């Protein structure tokens, strides 16, 4: 199979999220707020970092589709347990800079 052209690939945005029980809470928040169809449009991905000491213990990096960024941020804000998006970037390298 031929690889996709850069213009046909999904544009991703990387989010640094802080809170408690993030693995389950992020998925539940998006599913409750956007629904199953929206969850598939988000294209949620979990990123493992090489340097975990740069970020706090209760934080995680996720990647989402660029068009659904506002919906993801809204779903994290309305979730009862506190989760906050600390930074959004188009690259992982830009996310690491402060």
C-alpha cells in the first residue's frame, strides 16, 4: 500500500493534560460529551515521552485531530473531576519547551 500524501494525512495537536486518573477520565469525558461518533473523529492517542521528568507526575500527553481540538477542550472542562489543559502544541518538541 502506498503511503498517504502529506496533504491527506490528519493534522494532530498535542495536549499536556494534568489531573487525577487521567487514563479513564479523559476517555469517559470525551465519550460523554461528544459521543461515539465524535470519539472516532477525535482520533485520541496516548504519547509516551522519553523524558518523564520534564512533566509532573499527574500529567499525560495526548494527541487529537486538529479539527476536534475545541470539542476535546470543552469536554475536559465540563467533566466533574478537575482536569486542565496546560499547553497545546503542533509538535512534541514545542510541547516540551516552556
